[in-house]
C-alpha cells in the first residue's frame, strides 16, 4: 500500500512521502492557527512547513517540481506563510501597532532584496558561462578566474528565502512576550542578511571576476585545435542518462593511433564523463561548432543516432562512421538513419547480415567488421564454477520507448525468473542488475523492479540465518569485514582522485584546470579494479545481491557470474564473449523456433517462456558441463557475432580507422585537384574569349620559358584516367595491414593525399 502511494505521489522514499504529507498538513494548519489565532500552534505548524520544504529540496524530490508547475513553487509557499503571519498579527489586534507596519514594510523590502539577489545570481552564472566546456584542453591563452564561493550560488534562491525565519521568529517572540524589541531585531536581522547577500554577490560582476568573452574563448580553442591537430573524433549527443554510451568507448579511443578528440554537445554530460586522457570539447551551440576549424579530422565516430549529429555530418573533409553503443538484434541496430554515414562498423558478420535483411539502405560494401574492443575485460568461462554454488546474473533490459511486450522480460517474466532461481532445488546465488533506464517510460516496470529487489533482499536475509550457510558466514566474517573496510578506503580515494578542480569550482574553472595526469588516471583504473574485487569479497559467495550504479560494472558482474538470464539487447551479445551458458526470455511469446529465427543472439541460448519453466535446463548446464548441450553452438555464435579472436578487436578497430583515414585523404586530394582543374579551365575560357591578336615576341618567349620551367612538375602528375600514386603514409599502413591495402587500392589514394587540402587546392 505504502509503495503504491509512493509511486503515485512520485516521491523516492517513505521519508519523502512523510515530508510531503507534513507539508500538506502544515500549510492549512498555519492558516487555521492565524485565524483562531493561536501563537504556539502557528509557530509549530510554521516550523513543520520549513522543515518539510527543506528536506524535499535536499532530496531533489520530483514533488517539488510538480508544485512549481501548479503555481505553488518555493517563493509562493514562503510568501503564503509570510502573509499568514501578517494575518496573525492583525487577528492579535496589532493592526494599528507600529510593529505591524514594521512587519509589512520588512516583507515588502525583503521581496525587493530577493529580486535583486536573484537577478545578481543569474547574472553571475551567465557571466561565468563559457561557450565551451573542456577537459584536457590547454586554455592558457585566456584568463579564467576562480569561481565564486559555492555557498553564494548553490541553492541561492532557497537561502535568501530562508532568511525570513529571523523576522518571523522575532515577531512571534514579540507578540508572545509583549516586548517589541524582539520583533524589530528580527526584522533588522532579516533585512541586513538579505543586503549582505547582495553585497557579497556584487563583486563577481566585475570584469576581472567574469569568464572571458565568447570570442576570446573560441579563439583560444581554435588556436589549441591548430596546435593539437586532431585526426579522429568521437562525437556524442544524448540525454541525461546516456553518458554510459560514451564512457564505454573511452579506453578504445585512448588506444587509437593518431590524435583523438571527444566532441560533446550537452554540458550536463561532461561531469558524468569518466576520467580520460583524451581531450574533450563540449560545444553546446551549433553555430559555435560549425564555425570551428576541424579540417584536420579525417574520421568521426558516432555512438548514437541523434538529431544533433547533423552539425558534424555536414563536414565533407572527414569520413563519418556509425559505431553504436552495443551489438544486438533490436531494431535500433538497423536504424535507417545509418545510411547517412560513410561506413557502419559492426562487431561481426551478424551485424552485416542484419542490415542486409533489414534493407534500410546501408550498402554491404559500407559495412566494416571491427569486433567489440570494449569486451577485453570479460574473462572466459572456467571449467567449473568458482564457488560451491553457482552465481546466476539476471540483467534485464529496459522497457523501451514503444512499450512492446518483447522489449523486456521484467514486466511479464521478471518475478517468475527470480522466484524460480531463489527456490531452485540446487541452490544458486542470484545477482540482479537492472538497466539504468528501468521505469523511465513505464511505471509498471518500476514497480516490478521494486518488488524484485524486495524479493532478493528478503531471500538474502533468510539465507543469512539458514543453518546451511551459518558456518560459512562465521568462517568468512573477518574476511568480509576487512573487504568492506577496504572498499570504504578505495571509494574515498577514488572520490579524491576523480574530483575535478577544487571544491566549489564551476565548469569554467574546471575547464581551465582539468588537464590529464596519466599517473593519476592509472591509479584510478587500478583502484576501480580493486574496488570491484573488494565488493565481491565483502559479500558471501552464497549471498544474493542487487547491483545498481556504475560499480561493480556489468562486465565485472559477467566475470562473477556462472550463467546469465537477460533479454534481446547488447548485454547478451557481450556475455557470449565469456562462453558461459545463458538464457533469453521470449516475452512476446513468439515460440522458441521463431524467436531464434528472428534473433541471432538467441541461437545458442536456453529460451525461456514468461513462466520461466525452462530455467532448469540452464541450471543443469551450469552444474554439469556434460549436460551443457549448447557449448559448441555458443563458440560458433561468438565468432559470428563478434568476429575472430585474432587479430584482437582493438587491432581491427585501429586498422579500420587507418584505412578510412586514407580514404578521406584520397577524397580530399581528389576534390582539391578537381577544383584546381576548374580554375585552370575558367582561365583558358577567358583567354579564348579575348582579342585574338598575335602576342608580342617578348611575351611568347616569357610564356615559353615558364612552360619549360613548369614542364617537369607537369610530367610528374598522372594523366586523367591513369592510376594515381599512393600516399607514402597510406602505403606504409597498407604494408602493415592487408585490410588497409584493399581500402587504399579502392580509394585510389593519390600522392598529394598527405598534403593539407588547402595546399592541394592551390593552382
């Protein structure tokens, strides 16, 4: 019942619900106390409303936003309480008393101070906003001053509003005691603090405290781009919860040949980006991005199909590649939008075949199989489970935007799957890791997720008291306690290492100071691996658990698990790398054969119905390798989905980047030659249209001398229709990798390919 009310009220917990109820009761109580009038009742009810309001804002409750949408935002609620204070004073017979006028005057002046403070805070934020946010980009060419102290701007509207507590307390004390001095003191303190807040903000409007002008910042970025000369870009745009789509590519990008750069479009995603040595340039304004000199970039990689991609796709001097953020049989993997890219890179043959079957306009020759470099951390299956009882990971995907029944097993099968695992004849440990988008568009999915978490928590508590595990629990208690202490230490150190800039710094100051420290980053990655290990050691190997958030990672859950249950998503394709048994739920009830026909990743899976009755087959395969009849099919499917083990995915990815870079260079040089040819043709036409008189002999001699001087250069250029010379860099790359040789040959890379386009265009 309470969980249903929490869901309907759109609050995150029981404490938030209690605060919302208290606030709902508090304001009518303040009104009643003012009308009665009753001073102590008024003081108590007002205190409750202050506390409830503060708590809901601290929790960033969705209810607070809803109140604002129905004209009951924070300023209105404070104004209402203050007006009820005036009503209370009038009901107490003080309408003709100087204290009453002082109270009314205080509230009017105070609201004027609030307006001034709000305007100043907004101006300071605007003057501190730069047209770009950067990481690992040297902006020494512009002066970016330190940010104002965090207390001045953080939740500034709430802080100025709460200053009225002093006036309210003083006036109530004056009425209760009969001593007006308390009221005047409270009024004076409120007005003085409001004025001091404004005076503290004002200096940050000075030019020396502002961020540099947009033009100066963009000029510095342009200068840096000219010095760094990026060759490969990862371009990303997305919603607030989509940062994982970018983070999964960071280490791959760091290991690329050339000079990579990350170009982002949303400011709020920069803080969610994992630490990296790759330069990051977040450019929210499309006009600023399109004005930047990105002419050195030859290959741009796109992890997502979003509308803002058009701002980069318009650049003709680079090749554009869709790399996606996972490999699955979902319709998103064959989005028709993909045909706007020069190439689409898939993990293996399966991705190529999906586009052929979908017939969405992506040509087979534009598809390149590069594997999945991100899967390197996944370890292959061991001969036997690492613990006395196997671990089964349940990792359902989310419900999707279209609400189709087959998107997720959570709605129709989730509780059945978890219940059967928890009640299995041969005990297993259940690890539940829901998708971060679960419940985003379907409240029922969120409710099922909550029930599953409760089931697992209850089962874990029951297992902790089960005599079968009591001995193990006592034996490992010290080790688990030490692991928890180690986990706490690692988390504290990671928080210290991953903090960008000084405490309270804003994005402008962080852009100035956030230059990569390779040693620091290496320590961060080492600690993350140690954190994941400590997490599992802090739990008993028999202990059911729910994993949320970024740690431990999904791949670390793969390594801990002996089998997995999931849905049609990239999670399944990734798990196949491990070679471990897995099951996929046919939530749309297509039937096992049709389900396998439509979804490649299911061909080596145990297919579950919504009742999850087939789970025994999966558990048998985990317990006894001899009963694992799908082991061979998984090996074949792994190669089909993800490509061969050698060369590695990273090597194939690098080779694909080099080959496409050679194609981009060839294209740019070809266009430059064509433009130069058109210019010569235009001059010839003008000469032909001139007066056909005999030129002076001196002019003929001069032209002859120039022609003789230019003859060797002309002789070096290939005649139209003859094969062009190969660029030395492309030839070297082709020697190193046969796949590049084919791409270079197809592209017909000319000798001028290595020269900048502007130089090649010179007549």
